[in-house]
């Protein structure tokens, strides 16, 4: 995504919850492909979609239309399963972000245990990489997970910012510090760090100011805000807040 300007922090917009609203009634409205077009016009740098095992939001038939809707790079979030690998290879997104997934969770509740699952992840990372898909691992900001990403040869890690986003009081600085330190560690070891989960207008700036971070992926809050002010305005405001601290 926008790889030519290293100082620009890219904004990937996760449009899953446009599909969540669409699915509440069936039919075609609101259309995630139309959302992707608005994101592109509003200054988003990429589109993120998570095809979950239970297809609770984005569905297989959405993928092609969303991929074709804009010229923006697509980041496909996927569980490390044979089914998702096959789908990723068929659609060849710009990037694939491997996430942990349990059917009963409401969202992706924790990072991937890249350290504990090396043998399961290694062939998946290799197949995606061989197909020219940039692999990212959605991990907690911990040294052992960065080491695991290095062993797996993943060029990108995305730090799960949920603990930072949900922290209160003094804990906020503690959680921020972990992400600051791990972004530096990842970059020092040649891994491009990204971040996402639970980011809002109120908490994005300390994260956006971390100089090594190259991309933020933000979904639920932007789609929620879009109900009140429109998707174009919510993306533009997030973009402006990110740009203010760079
Ligand atoms: N990044 C990853 C890997 C995710 O799984 C999610 C949630 O789908 C996000 C970013 C976006 O999180 P949120 O919807 O809370 O902004």
C-alpha cells in the first residue's frame, strides 16, 4: 500500500461491518463494494476484509466485487486454515494477515500465537509468500512473537492494540509503551510493523505517532461513526488525526 512514501502512515479501512449491517436483512444493501469506493475517494490507502469461518460479515461472493471495486490494495484477514489458504491463493490479495479465529468470539480477541504454532503456520506463510502475497501476522506486542515472525519469514507484523484501547488510567501508558518498544524491535529486525484493533478518534494519535509503524487497520469505529457522519467524513477525520502526528 502506498509503499513509495515511507513516512506516510497508511490507513487500511476494514469494511467488514458494512457487511454485518447488510446481512442483518439479507439482500445487497449496504454494499461493501460501494463502501470500498468511498474509502478510496476519502483517502484510505487500503481495504481490509476478514472472511471468517462462519461468514458472519464478508462472504465469499463479496470478495471478487470488493477486490474489483477500487485500485486499492486489499488486505485479506484470514485464519490459518487450508480453506482460507485456498481462497487467498485464488484471489491473490496484496496482503494476507493471519489472525487467530474461534467461531464463538465476537471479534478477534487476542493475537496469534506465532511462537506456539510455528509448524502449522510455516507452510501457510510459505505458500502465500510464494504466490507473491505479503504476509502479516496479527500478534500481541511481545518479543517472543516478533522472534517467531522472524523465524517464519513474515515481512510484516500487525500489533493487536486491543489491550491498549481497553486500558484505563496508568495502564494506558504501560500498554502504549509495549507497542512503542515492539515497533522499534520489529523494525530493527527488518519486519514492517502495523497496528490495529479498537482504534478510535480518541486513542489513535499516540499510536499513529510511533515512527516505525507503517500502517493502521481500523474498522468498527469508522463504520460506526459513518452512521452519524457518513463514511467519507469518518475516514477523512481519521486520516487527518493520523496526519497531525506525523
Ligand atoms: N486488524 C485486525 C487483524 C483485525 O482482526 C481487526 C478486527 O477485525 C482490525 C484490525 C480492526 O479492528 P477494529 O474493527 O476494532 O477497528
